C-alpha cells in the first residue's frame, strides 16, 4: 500500500503550513460549501461512510474533501492527473484526522495507479471521481468492493462520456451521478472555469499575449465555448474546429470562423484542444503550422495533441521555458507544447485550476450528490443518473443568497397556469 504524502516529503511541517494557507484562502471564497459544511457538521449525513476520491488535488478540492469529512466520513484521496497535484495542499489534507492523501505531483504510471489502489484499499462506500479512473479501477481490479459501494459522483465531461459508454455496455455495476451534466456545473465550471483558467495559465506559462493572435479552439462544447468566447474578449481572432454539425453551426452563428483543423493549422498562433477525444491535432497539422506556434490542451487526457507524431517529426526537443517543450522541426520551425499536453489549466507549472468561486458551485454539487447517494441510494440502480433537479436548485439558491441576489417566485396563479393543459389562446 502506498504511503500517505506526508511520509514522502522532505519538510512536512513547511508543506502543511503552505497548503493550509491555500486551503483557508479558498474556503474564505466558497460560501456554498461553507453553508453545507455547517449543515453537515450538525447532521452528520455521511457518518460511518468511507469516501474514496480521485481528483485534482489543489486548494478548492481540499475544501470539498474537508466538507465531506465534516459530514462524518473518512476520506482517502489521490490525484486524477500526474501533474495537477499541489504537494503542499496534499500534505495539509493528510494532516486532517479524517483524511488520508496519497496525491503527489509528477508520479509515473506505476505511482499514479499505486495511489489509486491505496485509496481503494480503504474500502470506500462512496466514490468521487474526475475522469472515472477510480471507478474503472474498482471494476477492473477490485470487483469485491462493488457490493459495498453505495454509489458515486463523476465531475468531468470525459469521465461522464466514459461512464456512459460503460453503462451502454452493461459494465457499470453501481450508480453514478453525472455531476458534469447538471446546470450548476456545466453552465459555469466548463464555460467560465475552463475558459478563464486555461487562458490565464497559457499567458502565465508563456508570458505571451492573447490579444492580436489567431487562437484555434478544437471543439465547441461548453469548455470550447468558454475558451473561444473569452479569447475573443481578449481581442484574439478565434477559429473553431468541430466534428458535430450543430455545434459547428452554433459557433458560426455566434460569430466565430469555423473550418477543419487541416485549414486552421496554417492560420493559428495558439491552439487549444477541448474535445475529450484523441488525435485532434496530428502530423498533417504540425506540418502546416508556423514557427513559434503554441499548443495547449484543456481536455482531460494527454491524447488530443498527438505527441508521438510530434516527437517523430522533431529533429531536436528543447525545454524552451518552464512548462514549455519546444519541438524543433528539420526546417527550423519550433512548435511549443505546454504542460506536456496535459490539462493546461491544472498541469502547467503556474496553474491554479478554475477560479475558486466557480469550483464552489461544482464541488457543492459533489457534496449534496454524495449526501443524496447515502440517504436515498436504494432509489438508484446501477448506471449513470442525472443529479436531481432539486439538489441543483438548492445549490443555486445558496449561491444567490451568498451574493445578495434576490429573484422572483411563481405566484399560485402562475403555477396553476403552467401546470394546466386547458389554458390556451
């Protein structure tokens, strides 16, 4: 079994203090989780449960983990990406009496899956995932846990896609909430979280401007829409590539240039992939790119930019800057890949992840979904389930109250009108 992170760092006390500062700052700006934490401490809805988590271990995730622990659960957590863990936050989490953290930045595949195995050796009854690696590991390596797992929650688009494929094949053996698909996550986290965080990380990693550049966004889902819209707001010329005709039309009607990647490759200065699929940018595209082109990925896995093709083509590979790897072509062009092709908003050296306020909403959905699974787990069969709308509304109402925003309610007459089929012209 892997050792907790605090047993593997040189100066645990200093790391813990640094991580605690980050967590406390995040918690100060997360009013929804603060409200839920107060309720959870009073009611202990997760008492006796063990929650296994595979997430991006940074300050906002730590606030979620501590909220889950405040609800009475024992928590075991690790990373869901080899480069997205903040080691000081991981150490601070591990110092919590009800939390064990195995997350460590920069581990190889053996260390990454070893940490997931260590989490599963705690025999979780609830899983909280970002990318579905934890769920798959349960089914593939720890099937004996399935009978005792009540259910789980999945945070991200890629993970939900994988779970739905698993469900379609009849291979998913316990219920999972598609947290990514609920409005309080999808409409804010993906658009404003990924959009802002990706562009900020790109600017800080490269020290290059977005304004005046041609930015090519691969995919016009919610994440792609956020990046494209915010890049335009930063005075970039934005091109969108798509494979889904309605999404391509949506991007066109919203004022973006739309074209195949094979054409966009010759025009772009900065490329950002957001599809959740592999081979979005390949050898044929690299051949057309200008010297100095910057390539970043905002999808969950490091397969969207085909790095094998790039390595095969390169005459030399250089560390151009911290977090920037330059691939020098035989004709002298240098193509620059950020964060090793991993999630640029979380895996680049300066990345902080999504803005705190955005993650407050997303992680509040995770928290109430875990509560729902424990309280009403018998209502959900094995498979992928939408988050109940009442839970989504609960989180929205807490957020509005925290922001001091008031809104209207239906009158009895309006509710009766909407519920009746007899009213017409």
